[in-house]
């Protein structure tokens, strides 16, 4: 007999296998989670969520969806809508409405679903989401402009599309509760919208005030936000039935746009949500799919998928990109890519449960169709997007840029030279003050923890082919280098080594985990930092036929330390004891030039004797 404990542990193990498989293949994890659920549920009958969870199934899914919507809405900042360009703004507004209308009509005509349920299905599959778009972009290697449009669309459409689905659902429920009277249904709908908006704004304002005035210690911020979301969701539903989802969505948007509130730590709970909650949740939801009813649809379901891929998406992109700077081939690739993701699956399953209880016989079909669209779009686009990008000529010719982890003084000095040489560059750091100083110099930055799931969803590696970690923490550098081995080849990962602390070798991290050494053997981060503080600066010079690398070394002496180089094709090369470089004419050397004071101190350190006074 399979016990509940064994079932839970089994779901956890399958979730881990799915996540690892997705990581290895660089595909969206939701694809493997849903396939696993379908195999365990309707195919083999090993998992039956309704029998397993009983009366707990509905409240469990409700709470999970509420948390997912709240987390998604935390990423919707109004200022980002201004920064992302007109194409993205139109894609998540006008484009979303066009997609909704086309899919609604196609579903009603092809599947012969009730118009209300067709409208709900159309709203559900408007959403793409970063969890499915970002893994695809990493494999695709499209141009930076395309990557930016697709990534920002995925981030912003999550809460907007979910809000649209919630509003359509509330309208269906209101119409059902109001009988045949249009005015009665309209009144219930207005009531739900009003209570959801007011309760969400009140909850968001309360949480923002608590964070701004430090009523809550930092280590309890995540717990407090989680508790307040659950309370707001429950109380709102008690006041007006079905208003809770709108409440948590508005609450997240309010908190995301509150002035003087840092929500970076609150977003951390998404990592736990994704790993501990979403993975298991989607296996359970997929196990409830009525596979027989879906397969019975046959060709109409495939025709609906074709309309979504070849009609709805291209039409939405064409309308949204009128008058934009996107070329026709860039528009074509954006139109080709639009995989559906987590929000669509979660919200559709919840609405199906609720509508089934309300007497809608075809409600389960909405959820099954949604899951079919998710699997269809992810599989088809993952298999064809790379080839389509190559045919359209919109792939990056080469990854020539640098991902620089660390925004300290050493990193900023190096980044300024790279930027002047027009090397694509992204600086990452967790410290706001360092990031602020880098931004003041006009450098492209991203604040966050590179090891977080939130960072993975938002990191754009387009055009970046070399990783350089420049932080004073030896263990952190090693961990970052191992983490990014999935995105960068081993021979393109570098660190400036940190001095070993202590003499006990058993406590030291192996140099094999640190990536390749950048610079000369004795060039540590602390030495670099000290030299920079004494006036040393990174500079660049181009070699010629008459002034080669040997001549440069003889002239430089010990006052210049080569660190990087650019080939005539503008490819980045790094000086390292593990890789011998022989720069020739037309190569550009990037080196650290010591100030007279720094050079003097450096010679004293090497000789152990006071250095001869340098002439002014």
C-alpha cells in the first residue's frame, strides 16, 4: 500500500529529477514537470491527487496560486514599462488583447466551447513568463534587441495576463451568481473588483509602511510578507467570494511600486516557492488532466495550437511593432517565440476546479487545453527557434563581451577601459553603493545575487562570452565559477586569486574550483585593490608592426602589468599562467599601469629593501 508519506517523498524525488533534467538540457523545467505529472496520473494511474489530498486539494491549489500571482506582480514596476521601449509596452497591452481576442474566437469555433469559457482560456494562454522564455533565449543566442524584447515581455506579461484571466473568471462567476440578469451579474463583478482592489491596496500599503519604518526585522520580512498575503487573500474571499486573487495581485503591484521600500529580500522567497512548491504543485496538477477528453478532441486541438502559433502571436507582434526600430526578421523571430508557462498552468488548474464545483461541465477541458498549449509551444519552439533564428540571420555572430562579477573599485576601473574599447559588458554585484558608483560612470549593471533563481530568470547573457569574477571572497568566487559553467566554457572563466587565509591546507578551497587565474601569478585581489587605491589605473594600447609585444614589455618594465587583450576581430583574451598569449600587431593590450608611488611600493615588496627614489 502506498502511504501519503511515500507519495509526498515520491513527488519530491520526481520534482528533483525534472529540475535536474531541465538544467542539463537547458529547457524550461515546467515541460518535464507537466510530462511527469501526466505520466504518473492519467497514463499509469500511480498518482491521484483528488484521492490523495481529498478536501485539501482545493485550498492547497488556491493558496499556491495566490502566492504565485503575488510573486509575479512584485516584478511589475511602472518605471520598467517606460524603460523597456514601445514594443514591449504594446506587446503586454495591445498585443495581449489581440492575442486574447484571436484565441477566444478560435477556441469557440474549433473546440466549440462556451463563449465564456473560451474567453477564459484565451486570457489564460496570453501569459508567457520568464521561466520558459529565459532558458530558450540561452540556447537561442539571438541578438540583444530580440532578447531584451522577449525577456521583458515575459516578465511584465505575467502579472498583466494573470490579472486579465482573473477579471474574466470573476465575470463568469458573477454572471453565474446573478442568474440571467445582466445587471445582477455586473453588480457582483463590480463588487469583486472594488473589494479586491481596495483590500489589495490596503495590504500593500500596510506592508510597505512596515518595511519603510522598519517595524519588522530583516530576517522576518519574508515570513511577514508571506503571512500578510495569506491573510489578505483569505479575508478578501470572506468579504466577497472570489476576490482574493485580485487582492494579492494588486497587493504585489502596490508593494513593487512603493517609494523607499527595498523588496529584494522578499523576492528571495520565489526561490523556495519554485523549488519546494511549484515543482510538486505542477506534477499534482498535471496528474489531474483529463487526457482522454483532450485526445478525443483530435485535430481541432492541433488546429487551435496552430492558430496560437501562426496567427495570434504573429498578429500581436505585428500590431505591437508598427513604427518600431525592429527589422522584419527581428519581428519574425519575436513572433515565432511565445511559450506559455507557470502562471497559465497554475491559474487554469485552479479555475477549472472552481468552475467544476460551480457546475460548468467543460471546465476541466479548459485546464487540459492550457496544459496542451504549454507542452506544444515549449516543445515546438525549443526544437525550431534556433534554426529559425539562423535562417533569419538574427543570431549573435559571436559572444565577445564580458560578464564582470563585482562592482568594486578594481572592477570599475577595468570596466571603464573595456567600455571605451566598445567591448559588450555587464557588471553584477549585490552591494547597492558599488552598483550606484558604476552606474554613475555609465556602465551597464545588474544588481542581485548571481546564485539566485530570480537572477537566473532576469540575466541576459546575450553577447557575453567571458566570465571574470573580481570579489575579495575566495570561496564565493569559486562557487560563482562553478555555477556559470553551464553558460561559459571552462577556458573562458577567470578570477583574480585571493590570498589563502591560514596555514591549514585542509581548510583551503582547491585551486581547481577557482577558474583560471587572471593576470600574473602573484597578482591577488588585495594587491590589485591596494595598487588601485595608490593611483594605478587600467589603460589600453594597440600594438603595431614596429612596436610589438616584446618591445612593449621592455619599455613597460615592471610598471605595467598586462591583464587582457583584444584581437583584431575584437575577441577578448585574458593573460593567465594557464594560457600563454602571444599578442601581435593590431592586438590591443589592456594593462594595469602603476603610479610612481605604487611602483615604488611594489619593488620594495619584491626586493625586501627600500626602493630607489623615483624622479618626479
